[in-house]
């Protein structure tokens, strides 16, 4: 027996000095033994896991096995580790495994796994599932434990590693990694994705998330609102590019905005233009683009807003403003619009000539900035009553004011209050009427005239 041990030791020492390996013939020659006995020694070492065997054609090359001691594996890992023999008897285990079961090692070692009795239902269920997985002879498996008694669920990923010992016996080393945090992270990620999809589908804006790599664009997400805005179905929208939406005359502006976004990645760029829906109806949309580097690709976030109603209202307001401007410009009588604060909103050229102020400078100036205080005070009389609507919303009054020849004299002013809504600011719209234009001013009927002389 001692001779066998010495022979095995010599072979291991010989292989240690030849890390690239040796054949049976080379080992036999070095030991001064025949190939038959040397081969038997190598079979013993190989079965015990002390040497590794590689074949090169007809030649067998043996090298010294490099293995991590099982005791070190048990001591330094945070995974659950146990070793089962062929009878499913626990012959080794680490403290993490014993602590998980809630039992000391001395009560578990050398017992069959199906004979272990634990205090907790979770650990009992765990052992039953472990027996099931080991019996299935699968290399990898997963065990999940539903949480009970206010304990959260836990998840383990297991590996079964065939193990050989120095005495030639074999066993299975089972390593169980706690993947609970990973599972929770995946679950949280799925919940976040579901939340994101839910939020994006309730946005008033269309949303596109695309990826650009090597000059190729791919849409990776879009919400339902985008389909509603453009009129395209969920399947059709996959083949619609943002640059396909603008009208032909708007495409160059859109491409310019995209180019600027590519050069200034990380900042938001906006462009508004007229487009057409699938059915051909016009739609005015706002597109906001933000390109963000994402690894070796660029991710684009595009928000599309339907601004058709706003655009039509804006065009209507612009038309109204244009009509008012033309009315003020073409009407021969001096006309003014003053705000609640006594500042001019606007006035026509005839009024500006009357008070000797440049037309382009009057907006925003207070009445008292462009005329003497006494004249300004008379000019503002009655405005507060009109704003508060205590009197008629359309009144006439006589005041001392400038005449076309530059002198002061009695003039008739017609004033009315104007507002765009209930909570909107109120303005005073006024027209100055000179006596030369209407010789019989005293005969004007159905109007309330205040003599302020």
C-alpha cells in the first residue's frame, strides 16, 4: 500500500515539473516502470481527479489537475453549497446553507436529504424541490419559494457539479445562487415598462422612440396617440418615418431641424409645419426632437403634437388683428385704444398726428406721458365707469382736447369698453369727433352725452 502511495506521489511530482504534460511512455521511462503498471497508476489518479487527460491523435497526454479545494469553495462563497453522495446523503455543506435551513450542521451532515426535518414551511418546501431537481439529473435548475408569514419570496438558481474525491468516490456538489434581487429587478423593470406604456398611451402627444446606428433608423416604440394624430394604423406606422410627414414645401425645413438636432445632441429642437394625415386632410403639427448618445448608437425621442385647432385660432386672431389695423389706418377720424392702466394699446396715425407723437412709439406709453396732465385727466374721465360697466358700455362725452389746427377746443369723444372674455383685460376703444364734421352734434339722438366743460 505504501508502495502504491509512493508511486502515485512520484507521478504527481513528475507532472508538476512538466506542466505541458507527458505521455504514458514518457512517464514510464522516467519512473523506470513498464507502460502497463504506469497506465494503472494514471487511471487511479485520473479517477480521483488528480490528473487530467487530453488526447492528441493516438497519444494520451496527462497533466496535473488544477482544482479549487472544496473546503475553500464552501468557506468563501455566499451561495448555498452542499455535497450529496449517491444515496442523497449530505456529506458536506457550508454555513450559508445551514443558516438558510435554520439548523446546525451537526444535525444535518450524514443524513439523507429527505430525512431532514425543519421548523419552517419555506425550508421544507425548498428541500422537497431540491430532491426533485437532483432526481431529474439536470445540470441547471431554478427553485422559487413563495413568501409566507410576511416573508418576501426568494429565488435560487442551482448548478449540479459532478465531484470526485481522493478515495475515488463520486458525489454531486450543488451550488445554489440567490437570485432574488435579480428577479425583483426584472419584475420592477417590467412594471416600469408597463407604467411607461400606460402613461405614453394616455399622453395628448404622439411619442416615437427610435434608434440610429450606422446610418440606419429603426422605430423601437410608439404610442397609440401617434396613430390617432396621423390616421395610420399600428402596423402602418412602423413604416412611416417622421420626415415623411411634412408637406413637400416643408420637408427642407424639417431636414434642417433634424440636422441641427444631430449636431447638438442632448438639446431639444422644435419645428412646426403643415402635414397631411393618411386620409389627406391637413394637420398642423409640432415636432420636438431630442437625440441622445446611447452606447454605440443614437437614440431619438420625438414628441408630435396636434396643433391644428390652435393654428386655426391663431390665424383667426391674426386676421382680426389685420382687419383692426387696416380699420385704424384707413379710418379718417382719430382712433385710440387704452388699457385699464391708462396705457395706450394702439392708436391710428390720425390720433398720433393730433397729439404730435410718432405712431410707432405710442404703444405702451401712459396717457400722461404724451399730453399735459390736465388734458390727460379729462381724456381718461369715464374710463373707470366703462371698465366696471356701471354705466352704458357706449358713451359720448365733451372734453377740451386738441383740434386738427393744433388749438384746444371742445371735441366729442365716443368711448366703448372692449374685452375678449369674462376674465380678460378690458380696453377702452375711442373715436374723436370734431364739430366741423358734425355741425348738429346737439341733435344726435339715442346717445348719452356728458358735458364735461
